[in-house]
C-alpha cells in the first residue's frame, strides 16, 4: 500500500511536466498539420473545415487527412496515350470549326477536343442498358473495353460476365478495368471464367499494405465506360448491379445511360486507355483501337469531359457552371447527390434571379443520409431565388444537365464536391436540339412523379439542426 501511495505521489509531482510535454506535442501536431493543409491551397471554407475537424482529433486526425483528404495525382498516361492514338494536340486550328466558347473552355481544362457522334441513343434505366450492351457485344469485331466503378457478382453481374466470356471465346479482345473499392465484392472465383477465356483484368487503386503511405483509398474511378471496336461508346450513370436492374427489383434505381457511335468513341477510348495504363494494364495502341476520324462529321456535336485529381482545373465542375451561367431560357439539373460549391450555387441562383426557368430534381431520400441532409440545407436559398426543387420518390441516380434547347451534359459525375474535385469522373457535353428534346421528355417525366419542395413548410427543430450540421461537412463529402 505504501508503494502505491509513493507512486501516486511521484506521479502527482511529475504531472506538470507530463502535461507540458503533451501540450507541446499537441501544439507541434497542430502546426505541422495546419501547414500541410494550408499548402494545399484549397477553398478557405474547406481548409477551415479540415483544420477544425482534425485539430479536435489529435494524432488520429493525421491519419484521417492522409487517407481521406484531398490530394493531387500526377499522371502522364493521358499525354502518352494521345500520342499513341494519333490524336492531335489542341491548337486554335483544330478548335476553330466546331467549338463555341463552352467547348473551348472544356478543351483547355480537360485536354479533350470537340468531336461528333453519328447518333446518340438515350437508355433509360438498367434493363434497357444491359440489353443494349449485350447487343453491342455480339456485334463486336475486334475488341471490347469496359471500365466500371461498381461491378457486382450478382445476377446482373454474372450475366454481363458470361456475355464477355462468350465474346472472348470467339476471339474478341476484352479488357475489364474495375475500381477496387466500388467493386470490392468481386472475387477471384467470380473472375476465373473471364481469366480462363483470356480476358485481361485490372483494378484501379487496389489495396496493398506496401502502398499505405500513398493516399489512394479515397480517390476512386467513378467512371462507366464501354468502347467497342473504337467506334461505339457507352457511358452514363448505370453500374453493373441488380440494384439498377428494374427487371429484377421493383425498387431499382432510376437512371440514365447512352450509346454514341462515331468519332466521340475515339475520345472515350482515350480516357479508358489512360486509366488502363495507369492501373498497370498492358496495351499497345494502333489503328485497330483508334479508328481515323470520318470524312464527314456526325450530326451531333460532342465533347468528352474527363476530370479527376490529376488536373487542377475541375473540367466537369467548370462545364456545369459555365453552361448554367450562359442559360437564356431554362436549366434542368438532375443529380442523386447535391452538395454544390459556392460557384455552382451562384450560377443556379443567378440563373433563376435573371428569369431563367431553373429546376433541380433530386431523390427524396438518397442512399446517403448525410448527403440528403446536406443537400436540403441549400433548398431554402435556392427556392428564395426562384429555383423550383423537386424530390423524386425513389432513388434517382440520373446525372443530367439540360440548358436551353440543346446543351446537354450526361455522364458519371454527380453535382457534388466529391465528383467535381476528388473522383475520376467522365461526362459528355452535347450540343444538339433533337437530343435536348429527347432528354427534356425524360426529365419532365421525372417532374411528373416528383413532389415540389415547399419552403413554407416549417421543419422540426431537430431536422433543421441535422441539416445545418450536415452542411458543415459539405466540403468533406
């Protein structure tokens, strides 16, 4: 007992020194972490959010920021791939004929020149998309390239896998690139029939203990790309999963995809090849993969928008903001996750205040409670400016923007900070009145099923606090 009392007395005597050491260590931690975050030169609000969050989590905050915080990735694959594909560098000469101001901006930000499509088919929901994919697979003559964020080993995934096996067995080159996080349920057992048939498979940012120091866990490829024979391309919001297959589930996501044939497929191919090489896949580009541009451009003007942490220009973010800012008649925006930047909020509210018919369509409840709460925290200001907000009763996964009659952006990118600044995303800008009309019919169909947000309805205090709290984390979502 005496020994215990003596030990306690010594501890009490030493405690001031221990407190001083811990305090100095905490101060050093705060200074180093603050310098690290400040040197990222992000938006002040995002920087302050990270600083506040991590200072309140001593030492653990370092690990959180390292693995989940924003970062930049240097990739040279895009430039090398363009050279191999014979795609000319961007110059005033090859932009002059078919590029308006928006396309010039996109070309400078993303490095993808304006192009064209012979025709574009909009594919509503999963069942139609999977059927169109299989039909296109059957028509392949040389190769099939696929890149997906989510590829589930369920009924739909097995169906697409087996379709690819059939194509490989008849001599078609098949390459499959999957994001390791989004497709985490895919096992080697599931992939074995593909490998046995000769399909090449690569994973985007797989998990390796030896690479833990490289902060890749939170940087994912959210792209959905299919290119067949360098001529036919698919992209949009639909993954390979039963969750998006309404023929299997009554509660399947409502979503939108598209097929485009023609020169635009060369640029979708470029995006795939750059990701494939970055992921460690082997590839030697030649004319079989990158067909020469047609003598006559397609009737639909199109441009690939490829964005990710390998560029500081946020091409998809800029394209959305610039398109909305240039609206004269209407803006229709559909997104499952709405966490806008200050620039995006300014563009939407300015459009509405200037008399442009501006509508936002989101799911009433997305699959992320935090994002749903954060999104609703912006509704009051939007509604006050005149933006009409509609909440779709089911999980609406479509990512689409329609401006005026024919400016259309479709692809994988949500209207949130994660898509604009963190994930690798791919969308396509179209300028075509007929396509705009077809998209408008789909979007007005969404409106018909939705309930309009009423800012006059007073929410309970707890709900308002939850929304305000979630909004604080908007820069981190």
